[in-house]
C-alpha cells in the first residue's frame, strides 16, 4: 500500500531543499496534488496530512470525489482538457482552471461563473515544445490570447501552465521550462499582473523549481502509480 503521509513528507522536504538550491524564496512553490485515478479516501488521507490543493483532469471523475468530500478546506484545480459542454459545471465547482487554451471556453467559463463565487483563477496552457496535435496555445499566439482572456471580468488571469514532452534529461527538462518562464516574463513586462507558473510533475519537478515554478502538479510521487 502507498504511504501517502510518508510520500507527502518526503516531497515537501525535497521542495524545501530545491527552493534553497535554486535561490527561490522559502514557500515560493505550492504543491498541487494531482489526484486523477485516485479515490476520495486517498484524497482524504492527504487532506489529513495538511494537503489543501488538489487537481483533477476529468469532470465526471472529479465530481465523484468533490461531492462526497464536500470539504471547504480543499482548493480544487481543473487541470485537464475542457469540453465546452462541461464548462458550466467546471465554472461552478473549481477555484482554478490551469488548462485554458480556447477563447470560446474562456467566454463560457466567464459567463457561467456564479455571482456568489470569487473570480475564477485561470492559467493559459502553452504547448511549450510546439508538439503537433497537443493541447495548449502556441508560444507565438500567446500575447494575443492573453489579451483576449484579460477582457473577461469573471476570470482572473494568474499565469501559464505547460506539460512538456516527457524527457529524462535534466538539462532538456530545464530548457523546456525555461521557455515557459521566458513567455511568462514577456507577459509580465507587458504589464500583465501574473504570479503563477504551473509546471513540473513527479518526473521533472526539480527542473521546474529551478526554472521558477510557483505551482508543481504532482500525482504519482504522492499517491503511487495510477490504477
Ligand atoms: C496527471 C497529471 C499530472 C501529474 O503527473 P504525475 O506524473 O503523476 O506526477 C500533472 N499535470 C497534469 C496536467 C496531469 O494530467
């Protein structure tokens, strides 16, 4: 059985060590537990260990956990592809969306965000390695897309997210994340008040932290392999 408490403890210590190694301020990196494929009971265990941010990829699966857990302590992040017909429930249920890459979806999320909730925090997903048939905005389209997203009053544009091509080489991992960091810096220099770089998973979070990640999305290293 996976020891979620032990995994979380190890991961937090590694994050602290990497913040120091790469001259990041203490507490600069927020840990998001990517819980797709794992149960409400496993999420509940992580919650007991003080984990508050959880990310889900599929709306139907997410609801089977969000509804029974019914926890005001959890901050839910949507990190998967968004189908148009799911946007209402996403706007009603999540605090964050990391995977925004279409204006049509931005408009729907904006229009459907309930008045009773704060603005929806969003990150633009960038196809950082310019891979064909992969979700995310092309780096050269990012400026225009960010300007469009900013028009929506119920969306709070917080930053950028990417899922680079899987790769074992630390320096190549850094190079991909560095490109996202550069796009992020460019947007900030255009006076966009961004504060979030969502990048890094179980296999490449050290490289992501080295390159300025403020949110790392970690599943396997917390919950073990997905069933
Ligand atoms: C599954 C997933 C993760 C976590 O990946 P692990 O390798 O399990 O850490 C992070 N981000 C996204 C978008 C994911 O779909």
